[in-house]
């Protein structure tokens, strides 16, 4: 009887260990799937990470704001890997674009439109930025 209880405990421990390993594997796989080109809208801000160098991302953002004819464009170099653009559209909504250079070839774009955020306009702006990647 004791032997059977011992074997059941071993089997339960092995099953638990296997299920935890499988969960960790699934979580790691899901994390790997989240990568570049994924649009995330979090806390009223569009966040997109792209395989594009920081300089090209900066030039593309500047051109997109010019092409969209947003006014009062203010550009600020926060540090060597972070740049911020501030502008207003025709509806007087403040637009803030922050670029964060993650690596030499990966940049994260953070775009907020207005105080409460506007996902559609932010996505439209990012699409215009992306059109300028090849011209960077």
C-alpha cells in the first residue's frame, strides 16, 4: 500500500512538472510570436515595433508629419536612442510621436493623438510613416 502511494506521488509530481514545462513552453512560444510589425494600442497610445533603424525611423516620421501638413511641429532629441515629435492636426489635436531605438535595426514607435487617444488617427499616421521607410 505504501509503495502504491509513493508511485502515485511520483506520477503526480511528474505530471505537474510536465504541465508546468509545457505551460512555460507555450508562454515562451507566444512571446516569440509578438514581434515586429504588431500594432498594440495600450493606454490610449499606439505602440508598434518595426525592423527599421533609428535614423530611417526619424526621417520617415519627419516626412510623414510634413506630408500630412501637421503644424507646429516640434522635434526633441531626448537621448541618442529616443526622439519625440509634437504636432497638431487640423482639429487641434496634439500628436506626440516617440521613437525608441531598441537595437541598431529595431525601433519602437509610440503615437498618441489627443488627450484621450484616437486609435484610427494614430494608425493612419503610422501607416504614413511606414510609407516613408524606403525613402529614409
